[in-house]
């Protein structure tokens, strides 16, 4: 870390957006981060900024500038950016006594190879090579025959287009679990290529997870390997030809067909009733009704004449 600062700080200083950092402050933050990382791999470094401030005695802005300098020097990488916890995650954390409202960033501490010919005082081996000594005997690198000879480099497969499309739709679905968005659509594409070719939809994936929980299994709020978890759920489901929502969709289609039939019967009855009404209205103006109205008029006139004659008056 001190060597990286001495060799590269002047080159990265113009790239730092929030100001510079002293050598002592940068070493203090790097030492504090190293205390929270895996000593074998440098991974799982996730102390909070408040924790680093308490350990180093620096301000929050100094800790943030040190993180930026570590990243630009190439000795640390932020693999997962910190964020606020969702309501579900906070409830789960409170049940185990964790009152924090956010997740700290996850960093990986690693080495940045330095040009050895230009810097002869630095060696990648833990043991320093003294001038005048035989470096071949002191520094053990590889065997005389390179171990990589004879091995064919395999080209990385391109993401499956159908699997990527299904992953994009699933990650954007409202009912998708939060851990579905921890990986990109390209990372999910290989696993979801098979379901996509069998016509699966985001509702099928969500229903698959719901069925898995209904059978007594447990899914943590923040799984360690979401892709492996979904792969195990797909393996337990069996054949991909049986879509989880196929029965529900068939039931919905049957209900829609029944509603269409009922609506068609109602429309047919309305048409028959309308035809009967039109025929009745047309019959009111027919010759039969006209003759009946004339007869009724004659009978009414005769009744009036008899009433006048019975009273002794002249009609």
C-alpha cells in the first residue's frame, strides 16, 4: 500500500473529485479495511463508514476520499454498493436484533502489479531479493515447462437472448423477490434459457417460488447465491414442460369462454325480444287493428245514441 501511494498518487490525484488524501490517512483506512477482510482472499470487507470513522479517528469525508483513492490506485474494488434496506429487510433484521437501516458496501482488497524493471526495489514475492544474489534460487515462480501449455482457452459463451429477455421481464415484475435484482439479466440468462424456450413468464417464476415456500421450504430474505437457489428450485420442480401457472391460466381461459357464451346467449335473447317488439308495433298499424278500431268506434256511437233515446232527448 505505501509503495502504491508513492508511485501512483500523483497520477490519480487529478481524477479524485472530492479532494486529496494524505499518506497517513490512506494507510489508516486501508489498515482498518484489512482488519475486516478475509486474510486469505481479501474478500468480504464490509465495515460501515461509521465503523471506519471510529477506528481511524478521521472524518467521514476523509474516509470517503480514502475509498476513492484505494479504488483509483487499483488495490481495492467495490463489488457491491451499499444501499438502504427495504421494509421487509428491516423487519427481518430487527427480529435478530439488528437496528441498522442500510447495508454497507462490500469491498475486495487485492494487489496491483507494479512494473518490476522500472522499480527494481519491489518484488511480487514476499521475500525481498537482495542485490547480487541469484534471484532464480530465491524467487520461485513456475516450473521450467509452463503449466498452461497444451490447454485450450475456452471462449466465454454469449448470454442467451431468450433467457435475457425473460430475466429482464422478471426483474421488472412487481411480485419478483428483491434478490432477483442482485444479478444482472445477463447473469440470469443461462439459468433461465430453458424456461424461456418452454414459454415461461415472470408469473411462472414467481408462482414457482410461492409453491416452493408452500411445501415447507424456507428462503432467506438475502440468499447467499440467488442463482443457485433458483436453480435448485427449478430442479425440484421437475420438467420445464409443466408451467406453474398453466392450470390457473387454463381455468381463467375456461371462465372467459363461459362468460363469452353467456354474453352471446343474452345478446341472442335481446335480439329475439326486440324482433317481437318490432313485430307487435308493426301489427298495431295493420288492417286487423284498423278494422277493430272502426268496430269499437261504431259500438261506442250506438251506445251513445241509446243513452240519448232513453233520456227522451233527441240524438
